[in-house]
C-alpha cells in the first residue's frame, strides 16, 4: 500500500512538472557588453523580457528587466531601449541618473513622432486598458572582481510591467512575434543639470552599430507564460549575450526587409561597393583594352554600374531618417552626375565618329568620370564610418588600402597604355593592298566600336577614304 502511495505521489509530481513546463516559459534576453577600458565607446546594458497571458483580461502583459553599468560611478549620459525599428512610435524606456547621489535611477518612459527629442509619456497618451508600472529602480554596487575601491562602478537595475502592451498604438508589440524588433540608443557624455523625468536629452551619435543606436530582435512567442498567477520578473543571466534574441531578424521575410531597407542593412553599401570597386573600373579597362568591341564593353559596364548606383541611392534614402551628412550629399550629387556623364559619353561618341578627334565634350566626359570615381571611393570610406566602424578598425583600414591600390593601379595602367599607344606607328595610306578594310584608323582606337564606326563610314565612303589617308587619324583617341 505504501509503495502504491509512493508511485502515485511520484506520478503526480512528474505530471505537475510537465504541466508547469507547459504553462511557464523561458524569458528572452539580449545584452551588449561594453569595454571597461573604453566605457565611452561601447554601450553596456542587458534586458530580459517575458509575456504573461493575463487570465482576467485575456491580454498579454510584458514583464521587463533592464540593467546598465556606470563605470567609476559616472553620472553622465543616458541609455534607452524600446520596441520598434525606429524612434517614431517606439515605446522608449530611458534610464539616467547619478549612482553616487543615493537617489534612484530615473526611468523616463517616452515616445517620439520622428527622429527628434522624445517626449514624456502621459497617462492620457495610453490607450484604454493599457498601463505601465515601474516595479523597481535601484543602483547596485558592481560585483566585478576588478572593482576599483576608490572609483567603484555601479549597475542600475530596472523592472517594470506593461499591462496589455499590445494596445500601444505607436508600433506593433506582439506576444506571438518570433522576431519582435527593438531599438536601443545611448549618449555617453551628456551632463544633466537636473535629473527629472522630462529632462532634456542630447542626441545620440548618428551612426548605427557600435555608435549611438542599433536594433535587435526577440522571439517573444517563446517567452509566453500561461500560468495561473503572474510570473516573477525576468532575471538577467550573467555572461549570456543572447537567449531567444538576435542582432538580425529571426524570420525570413523580416530578414529580407531588414537586409535591404533596415537601419542596419549592408545591402546599400554592398551594391555601391560593387559599382565603384568593380564595374566602373572594369568599364575604364574595357574601353582601353584595344579590342574591336572596346566601346561596347565600356558602355555596358558603365550602364550596369550606373543602375547599381541609382539602386544604392534609393536604398540609402529609404533607410535614412533625415538629410544631415556629407555622405548623403555626395551620394545624391553622384547620382545626378551619372546621368550627365551618360549624356556626355553619347555626345562624345557621336562627335568622334564624325570628326575622328577629341572635342571639349570629350575632355569634360573624361574629367567628370575621374571626379565621379574619386568621390565614389571616398563615399565608401565615409559610409563605413557612418555605419559605426571606428577609424582605426580593420574594416576601414582594408577599405582605404583597397581604394588606394585601385586608384594607383588603374592610373598606372592607363598611363602605360597611353605610353604604348604613343609609340605606335601607323601604316601609311599607300600600304593597304592586302588589308584595305582592316587598316581603317579607328581599329586602333581604344574607345570606339569599330563595327559601329564602320556602319557610319559606309554612309559617306568618300569622306572615310579621305580621312584614312591623313596621318592625324592615327593617334589614339584617349591619348
């Protein structure tokens, strides 16, 4: 009888544990660990979240815990997180304060209508049925073994609950989302005159990534708790960077959108790098290759690069929040010049076929092309800096080296081709018995299509015959 009772107890315990595993959930977590040696360069915070299905309202409440470190008791700056991909409509939880003042950290809950100063959220701004409660806000001494006793560091620990958070009208907050977007931002150097909930905030750094702001994504669906009673506030697991979280979208559709148009996307830079580091230089090389189809190679490469340039510009404008950098201005100027450059190239070609020599249009086309190349190369480097890469990072240094090598190599190759063509001695007009058609002067030119030029010449055979005998036709057009 005792053994039966023991088996029954064991069975009920296992059944209860299984049931608890179904109704309880694992909180998700996302952290960015800063550098103690360079506290002003990298943000340092952790957040944990879970969604609780409230039995009385049948809505999902969001339980949130956030921690952030203040090295050496610094009272400078602020740190913010909030659901959403951009500032507009995001429900922002902004933390700042002085850990040495014995006052609690300020938890200022704000929102914004665009990329400008967030405003304090009032009770009247919340949809009926939605509520926000700060459960805890305190400074804790840092437990790091490398703590400096003379300049101790502190950790702010914040806990809050957003009741019926899906009712927030600014951005979608879904408990079922497997890739809920969040945004973080920070300022490491602002000195506050007064620590109030509506204190004026200085702007974060412009660039994303390692700079002043960024995005991350949470699998909210795995954190849903359906227990009868509200769960405990989510803990912060030490040294765990991500748990049910990622720096990139975790669903395919979101990944495609983020890759092409997201604030942290690489597609904009990748497209323009292909244009300026591959296709535009290939067009120059194709023009001077000495092939019968040099001109055809040239315009095909340049047209392809121009299309990528316009595509990259469009992606850049779609992901931009405002127009306030030289990088953006140069990009728009390049897109404008590229249309003019195409027109000049066509005009230059038509005039050369008719006159067999350069004109002012040719020189404008050549020098504008060089200006576009240099500006494009420079914008690649400035784009990396705006993306958040440091000036002395390996990525920026490699990009600068590639650009410099390409500029020197391309210039040297063009110079060598010009010298080689300068030493070329054309056949005299009387030496054409065996290859009359092949001795046509344009066959030595490095920037025109002989097939096309031959068709032009057929329309005026007498003029072609007269020009073929002139010594002035032999110099290469690109000398």
